[in-house]
């Protein structure tokens, strides 16, 4: 609220979901960068399921993790897909 005015038309549960998604994205991006840091060279393939299992993360985060890895690795593999599926 700003001077008594609501800044969004989202309900409190909707705002919670938006904030949770942002927090999940931030956490996954940090974990993905950490995960990639264990490799001496950028790997040609990333097993997202293995990544989630290694960090004890829910399988429900697969799609978000996939997109984060895709975004992180795209500059290195412009003509390949290091995640093994169509983006």
C-alpha cells in the first residue's frame, strides 16, 4: 500500500504464489550455477533429474530448472541442446 492505495489487483494468495515462484527461480539459478561450478569445462549434457536429486529438490521444479540451465548454457552451445530435449 502506498498512501492507502493498493498497488496490485492480485489477491494475497496470488501474491504468495508469485513470490514463491520468484524465490524458487532465484534458488534454482544459484544451485545451477553452483552445480556447473563442479565441472572443469562446461558439460555437453546436463541431466536435470540428477541435478534436482543432488540438491534434494522437488521434481515439480523440473521445468523451471530446465529453463534455467537452458538460459545459462545457451551462449556455449548455440547449435546444440545440452539438455537432451527440444526447448
